[in-house]
């Protein structure tokens, strides 16, 4: 398989603090890979090294077939990086932003205008092309920001938390744009705190924790790491939660409790008989609500990092 991003034994420390402790990562050409992890896990540091903004302390790192240590200029020619916040010029129109970027990338005036028109169409910004960016919605500005990174048609696009701060509709618009990019052959590596984003977009997902890749695979492969379906029992109070845990311990159930949500998650085979047996076992415990729960990337994240993604600031 041809890999556009190849990382082996990557290490990076800041003073005495080790941020990356020997990570391995491979991203296939024309695919979308997502790098997950809590704040401080090293996601942005990894992207900065891959995009030549930081030098690694150790390890082998190749992007688009070039070594980031020995041939950083060639790496920069092959990549584009979009950070956590849009960097468009709000005084200019969308078209003017794109033409300006084309000229900065040494395109002729005619070629820059042609490229701008093509990107405006690609990112559904034609109607807003000649409006000042200050009048754009957050999602439109973000799509324009990604378009700016594609003026010179990079092989690899790095997206560092591309939908931070966007409303759900704008986030979906950006997702559609990223999916179209991958379909066109661009290799995309994104870091994100939104697990739904990784689940929807990524061909492969890597979870970074403690400076290492804790797990890597497709979303379904990672979900299988935390087992099959579970039954969620929501209890009315802490006393009922304690009772449910006591019964579960006596019956040998490997349960996971969530004291904040007053709930327990009990493994099940997903059949009606299995759920009925569990409810009969818990007959003496007051239960407010019952739900069958299939594993999500949230469960994977919590299991591997010990952090609830819903409580991590974006």
C-alpha cells in the first residue's frame, strides 16, 4: 500500500516534558485519517512536525515521500495546513482572497483568477464570491479557509480541529467538503475533539494518549475493542445506583458506572432475551429509563484515555 504519511518512532519533548513518546502512524494515499486525543495529548504537536513547523527529536517522518528533516522545502510544496481558526482576510471578498493566495503561490493573474473560480464552485461559494468575508457565516469562512489551502493543489491536507466553534449545520457543510476532497484523491489528516466527525469522515482513526498511539484502526474496529452492546440503566438517585452496582457485582456483571449521569452500563448480547434477563435480575432496583447502547467512538475514547470527550473543551 502506498502511504502519503509515514511516521515511525516519533519523539518530541519540551524541556523535561515528553509529549510524543515513540508514535507510529501511516496514512494511505487518498484517504482520511483522524487523530483523536484529549487536550495536551500531542495532536497539534504531531501536525506541526508533519508540516515542518517543529523538528522531531527522534524518529522517521516522511510526508509525500519526502523526509521532514532532510527535505522540508519539498514537504512544504506538497502539503497544506489549515489551523484551528480561519485565517482569511475579512476586508477582502472570497474571490479576492483566493486570487491573492494564487498570486502569492506564483500563479499568473489569469491562472489565479481561473483557480479562484474553480475553488469557489467546488466549495459552494459562488453566490458569496464577491461579498466581503466579514459578512460570511462561520461555516462559509471555514470553507473558504480550506479552499485557500488548495490553491496550489497539495497532495496532503492537514486539518487541525477544522470545525471548532462551528454550529452543527456549518460543521456538516465542512464535513461534506472534506469528504469531496478525499474522493478527489487528496490525503487528509485531521485532528478533532468531535468524535462524530471522525466516525463520519475517517477511513482510519488513531487515538493518542500518554504520548503514544493507544489504538488504531477503522471506527468499527476500535468500537469492537470496548465490547458489544450494553444496556444502560438510568437510576433516580445515588442510593439506587449503589443498589444496582451491588446486584451487578453479586451476579458477576462487568458493569461501568457513570455517577454523574446516575447510570450503569451492563454488557449484553443485544437479544430481547438477554435484556429481559438483565431487567429481571434488577427487579428490586428502581430504574427510571432503559436503553440499549451500541459502542461509539465516545466509548473508545473514554476507555483508552480515561477522559469523557463531552467534558473536554474543543
